[in-house]
C-alpha cells in the first residue's frame, strides 16, 4: 500500500520564511485536503480523459460527467489555479502537463491512485486518525469494523479500485527496480506475494537469462497466468499458490518482496522473512523493495506513508535502515546494502548468515 509516485511535500517551512509568512504556509498545509479531494473528484469523473483531444467547454464536460455545470466550473477553476487544467478562454478548459497524469492510459498515471486515496476507505480513515494516535490501533479497522485485508476480500468494488492503484505503482516502481538493481548474477527469482506478476515480468523482460517463481494466494495466482503469457515470459515463470506465513517455494537463489514487509508488525514481518530464509540456498539473497525512512527532520514522503500504514494497517509501518538491520538479523539475514532507485523506493539487500 504504497503511494510512491506522489511528490515530496512542496513546502519547506524553513526555506519559506523569507518568501511567505509562516501563517500562510501553515494555512496552505491545513487546507491541503481541499486540493486532494478536488483532484479526486476530477479523477473520478474522468475529466482528463475527456480533454485528451483538446480544450472543451464546461457545458460539454458537465453533460459528459453528469455534473452540475456551475459547480463543475468552480472545481475546474480551483484546480486550474494550482496548475491542474487551464482555463484557455472563459468556460473552456484544457490539459496541463500536470493534468496529463490524471488520464487513465498514460505512463505514470496517478488517476487510480487519486481515486483510491479519495474514496471512503482511505479518506474516511484519515479523518479518524486521532483514534490511531491515541490508541496505536488502526483507524480503518475502528471505522469499518474489520481489517483492510478482510474488508477488500468482502467488498469487490473497492478491492478493484485498490488493485488498479497498486498495479499503477507496480508499473512505475517495477521499471525503476529493474533498472537500478543488477540482477545479472541471479538465475531464478522468486517474487513472494507478487500479485499478478507485474514486478516479476518487468524484471524478467529486462533479464532474459533469468527464470522466475510467482508466489501468492490461490485467488490471486488464478489471474496471473494471462498476465505472464501476455508479457512474453510465461515460459520462464512458474506460479505457486500459498501463504507466506507457511513454507514458500524453494529453488530460487533470490527472493523479492515489494511493499509486503511494511504491511506487518515486526513479529509477523520476521515470520515472513524466516520462511524465505528457510527456502533459499546458502548463497541466496533477500531483496526487500520499500521506502526507507531517513533520520532527522529531512522531508520525506516515507514519513507520511508511515502514518498511512498506522491509519490503514494494524501493525503496518515504514522503517529506517537501522530498523531493517534489526529485522533482518532476527530472521537470520545480514543487511548487505541498500540500492536507491529513481522512485522513492530502495532495494534493501540481505544475505544469509
């Protein structure tokens, strides 16, 4: 559950002192959700897709989206004031470079992510964040009466929104991981809880010498075969169904987990990593793809993603390098190095000890 394509916070209070009064900076932060929810509505209505061929009058956009014309104009005017869409002439709107990423079919699209974060599951839970801070428990669970994994299993429509958003993350981050990390010495890579295989197929496409093992729950694996076949790596990838709290497939010399460990508290994260430890050979490598929380007061999206994990997942958290070192040691690994990518995730490499 990782909004990794989101931008870093744009306002640094320390550098803004000479330019903007601190009270104004604080007001911009306090009202930040106004912008986020306005983007959500534009994404939900598919405004950017309707503008792909050029500027459209608000009258037409209102008809296409089933919206009140005057209200839609007020929304688009507000978004245009922050660089999302442009009013090219009175009542006519067009895409801007930023707005192109709200289209549904462009590389790096964040439309599905904007919809996921603005829907009731995430937005409502963040509205209940006080519960998490005061109790340490999941605001989502307090609000919906069940944990997020059970909720999505029981609610197909929001689960589909979540899956589409995660696929968007995987497409961007998968390419970054394949480019940043040297897989040349790895012959077989097991992707643990790898979903329908988007990360694994990207890595296999970039490394023709490799084979892969895709491991996830039975219902997920059922839908993976078509993804693997369409990507052209189906003949190099084996699928196995199961739970990562039980033995995972042996036979790989590296095990990769992307945005899995951060869903769990230390005890359960260690249990998952120990299953990988038992399955891999002595020379095997463990590759964790996550955001790393930097020390000190350095601005980092990871610190707010950590809050998101607190709000959404019981026990979920982002971790510092030191915390990963401790986690690895408890599971029988040594943290060997961290490899940054062009995205805000890193590949955290461990070796067996």
